[in-house]
């Protein structure tokens, strides 16, 4: 399964996670079974006046991610990710993508569940 | 014929509302049939000074798309058209984010299934009242709302008839300011002689030129800062109608919700000069 991590800069697994979702500078897409970075790219939604969350959600979904790991999610980002069927996990910053992936595998990240 | 004079500034806090409220009251006392319009809808504070008795409140809406249940095929035509990212493609349908919509109506037109319909979304309130013989109207944008321009347009469309309209514009040079200044007969730029004042004044002058407006300037806190603002206005051929020196008493009266007009000879002098300018422009 592919997960999208919000990253503060370049460096794939070695990059620091960014605690914002829609306004994160970059995304790193990781295959969580193999631990391999399959893709990383800039987030064009950083520059959006409004609606960075839904734009970023559409972007990571296009890249095949089934879930997102970030520090926090705004209300529109949350609605968009829920609608797209992507899971959401909260990371703990400061940490690298690699460290955050390890925590995810150990079940150490809080999953954000849609309200019932 | 209505004559609309707009008070605007690039920089915030230069004295737009101080002058607009005083000018409106002065003109109402001397010429009658004056309307004050508070178009600074994100923080409308003119009524704090004019204290009109509110006679009417009207909610303002903009049309936004809503998805009819079970009709959408998820083809994505609407999402491709939307320039503001207000529509998101899901597997089998779309999701609409009304807060991001700019009400162009295009999505409703391009949808092959007729799955979208326009529904009203409330963005703010128009208030109308009387302060003595002065007719007052203000827009008040809802908290958290980002689209000021449609509310300002409605404020202008619904402006009560008056021979002279004094419009208090929002600060800056964004869409909301453009909406407020469109159709002005005279643009009065309120500025201050500081580098920040000059920087934002240049942007305002550019906007005023772009809109083809006649301009005049008032320099507030005129005994502070330097002469760069005066030199700039001179080069641009924009007349300085009045200068108001920095006086602690003016700030104190303003902070207490008083009218500068009745308490400060400097403000009264500036307002008399502005009234003359309004006369000439009309």
C-alpha cells in the first residue's frame, strides 16, 4: 500500500516530515511494505489562495496513495480525503519520514477516524 | 445625479473612517441628501461613530452549486471547468466545496447529467439606518467568510438614493477594494508620510489609474515622517487637498467613538477642504 507523507523538503525518507497537510512543501509517496520511496514531488497547492487542502488531497490520490501521514488536517482537507477514501494518520514532528514510517508500522501513529 | 466620493488607502489605519464619517456628517449638515456607505465589510466600524438607528437588516447570499442525490456520473466535466478548485472528483461522483466557489455558474451549465443546481449561500448582512438626516448603509461580512466583493457589490446596488454618497473603502488594493471603487466620481486617497504609507499609496494610485478615476489625496499625521509622499503625489499630478497633523487629542476622541469633525479644528479644516473638492468634482 502507498502512503503519502508531508515533507518539509527534498530527501525522500531522510526528509523531515512537515506538520501541515495542504500547505506542506512536498509529498513523499512510500510503499509501506517494502519501505521504498516510489515518488516525491513539490506541492503546487502551497501557493493557493484558498482550498489548498482539497487540491493536495486530489494530487496525492492521483499518485496512488491510499492514506496520508501529516501533522494536522484542515476541515476541507479532511472532507476531501474522506470522500476520496484515503486514511489519515497524525505524525509527530520533528521527525524524518523514515522515523515516522517506523512509528506507523509499530502502530504508534494516531489514526483520524471520520465522525460517526 | 448621484455623486460618489470614495475614501481609500493602500495602508490600513491612515484615517479613512475618521475622514469618511466626518465628511458624511458635514455634507449632510450643509447639503442634505447624503448617504454614508461602509464598504469595509471585513471590519465595518463607521457605525461606531455615526450610531445610526438601524431600520433594516438584509441577509445577502451568493449562488453556489449543490449536488442532486444520485444523478452525478462522476464524469468530472465540472471539476475541469472550475478555476477555483471548488469541485473534487471522487470515484463515482463529485464533491463541492461551497466556500471556494466564486459563483460563475459554469459547472451547472457544463454538467451533462444536470446533477448540479444553484442554491443560495449566506455570506453577510446589509444594514441600513439613519443618523440624523444622514442615511447610513453598511455591509458586514460573516465571520470566516472570504468573499467580500459580492457583498460590496450588493451594498452599492442597494445604496439608498442620495445626492452625494460618501464611501468608506476597505484598505489594500484587492478585489474587495476594486469592487468598492468601481464607478466612483472621485477617489480620495488617505495616506501618511512614511515609507510604508508611500509604498501602499503607489499601489492605490495604480489601481485608481486602472479604474480611470479622478484622484485627490489627504495626508494624515502630516508632521511625522518625511517628504517622499508629497514629492510622489506632486510627480503624479495628484492634488493634496488637506493635511492633518498628528495630535494625540484626535486619536483620543476617535478611540472614544467621537466624530473628529466636532472636536478637532484640524479635522474640520480637512473636511471643509474635502467638501470643496467634492463640489468641484460634482
